[in-house]
């Protein structure tokens, strides 16, 4: 066997490897790459609608950022008045509550916004619901090559402990969160802001040994905000915490002594680069140690806490955004636009975390009770006919990505992608040939919410014509 060494024009050595003859290991109608919120909903929806479905996940469990990165709570399902995320996503939330035990259920039974995540319970719920749908799960597997035939994907090369093999499907759903499949297939994409800046990552974690009653008494007596702005600022001035956001992003009480934390940032992380993810993991664990010392020293009720779990990886908020048939822009968000091809509604605020320790948060809320539509076209990547991209990497501008990126929205987009894949598979067509009115009808029948008038296009023209956009900024 001969290996040829070559040097590229960037002075990076490369090697040409021999061609391989690989076995075809799976031939489903639909393959879903990525087992986070998007992929879970996509796989369930595709299988329930009659397509043989394979869900590929790199870890040994499902859940993505909610389980691998320990994001401590689900973002809101409601617009402040009613749930706008329904269907599979809402059903999974309720099933987690039921499976988490009577105490958890009694505490959060009526709550739909910011419900804490019981990670181990959620893993089991996801396993059960995906398998019950009829979909097949393949853990510990990555798709590392896309085989192309013009605008069609003809197969994926997957790698795992069993070796390398090819998966051939009719339709492909990229639910990776980073548009990995689309990037491998040559779909154009954008990353970050105008200067390449990205939202920071956060290493979330869970502690036990806290005293919820003592903490709440402290909040009541001092009038301190539950995000502990005054204490965080004091600790930063004293050198006990690094500079950055001057509050805790999220504290979620799983029990009266167990708390999940979304606290602090690791800057200059590109979640599509292994080197950056490695540095973030190391720095993130060091930051947790600093934060644990802060909590024990400054926060009543946390004097005796013990770290029980840190994220398997840094939590990533932003990487690639594909170029699709339509790009959802901030004016669509502000005008609460409804599209003829809506497949979901979104009411979560624009939430762009500071790019560096001296920057500010960028925030923009919609009025209570309002939402905007998410058009099917923003999931259709340019140049590919049997690939759909759902989740945080759909075609949008950066502000809208800062809103769409959260798990409830990912459930909704994933469900739509899964139903569309089953429809396309049944008719042996590509994603662009799916009947939008029929897709919308199926989604509504299966519990999704598409607003009061799905299939009708409209926008608040007063808002759309209001001129320059003013974002709220959270000062550091």
C-alpha cells in the first residue's frame, strides 16, 4: 500500500488515501443525523407518518445540548399567553414531568416555560419515545462523508466501532445543529457576525447539597435578584469571578437540594472545530471550579454544595447558518410575519450573548401573546433536493438565529422536517415537491400550532415600516 504525501497551497501537509469498498449497512427511507431536540422530533414524526427511519447520534444517548451540555431548563414553550410550541415537543416535555416522579410533577405540572431538565429521566423518555415511534437508533456513530449524485445525496459514509459503512436513504435530515451534513454536501453557509464573531459557549453543570429554603429566604430578605447580579458584580470586583456577564444566566432547581447552572462564558469558541471544543472543555471545567468557590463563599444556601455533573461538552449557541430558499430576517421577526408556507411559530426573544468579556447582551422581545412564522423554505438548502436542514442552523440572519436556536423551536422545526420527509418518501419526490397545504394540515392534525390562519401571508406593516431597529442591551 502506497501513501502519497502532498502539500497544499496553505502549506498544510495532506495525504491521499486509497479508495475503499464499503458495505451498505442501512437502507431506510429517511435518515436523521443528530439526536438533539431537532433530530428526536424529526425521527418520531417521520416514523409515525410511515417512513422507515434511522436516527444517527454520535453519543450514547439522545438530547443534544439538553443532556450532553446540561442546559438546565427548557426555554419557553409559550408566548406568555398560550403555548406556541405544541405537538411532539410539548408531549415530550409533559412525559419528562410524569417520568421524573411525584415531587417534580407537583412542582412543575402547570409550568411550560423554563421547566428544569431532569437529565437522566429525559434520556430515558427520549429513548422510549423514539423507539415507540418505530424509528431505529444508531448510537456512537458519526457521518463523516456525503456521497453526491448531482443535486441528490446518494449516501452517507458512517463510522463507528463496527467500522465504516454506507447508509443509503431516499431523504436526509440534517439535525446536527451545526449543519454538518449540509457543509459536507457543499451547501453554502454563513458563520457568526460580520467580523466572524460567535456567541460564547457555556459549560453547564449540576450541584447538590444546596438549601433552597435558605436561598429563597436570602432573596426575600435582601431583595436580591434571583440571578444574583449584585453578588456576581461584587465577586468580579473582588477578583473572585472573571469579567463578563454580571449575572447568572440560569439556575434551575431540580429538587430542593439539586440545582442546574447556566453560568458564565467561554469566549472565541467555534463549535465546528475540535481544537476549540477541546480548549472549551478544559477552560469550562476550570471556570466551574471558580464558580463553585464563589457560590460557597457568597451565596447563602450554597455553603455545602457538591459538584455532581459537568457537561460532556461545552454548550454551543451558534455555528453555521445555511443559505436556503428563503432567509428569515429580523424584519420578519419584528413584524411578526406569517408566511404561506409556515411550519412553526416562534415567540422566543432575540437572545445574542456577548462575544467577549467587555461586550453586552443583545435582546429583543416580541409583545406578549405574539409570535412570527417559520417558513418551510428556510429549511431547504440551496443546491440539494433530498436534504432538509432543521434546527438552529436554518437559513436566517444572525439576530433571528439568536431567537430560533432554542430547544422548543428545534422540536417544532424537526417535527415539520420529519413529516415532510415521510410525505416525500411516500411519493418518491424531493423536499421541494412536498405539498405545503397538505404538510400544514398534517402538522395541525398531529398537534402542532401554526397560528390562527396557517397558509395566509401577512405582517404588521406598522412595525415593518418603523425604520431603524433598536435592540435592548444588557449592560455589564
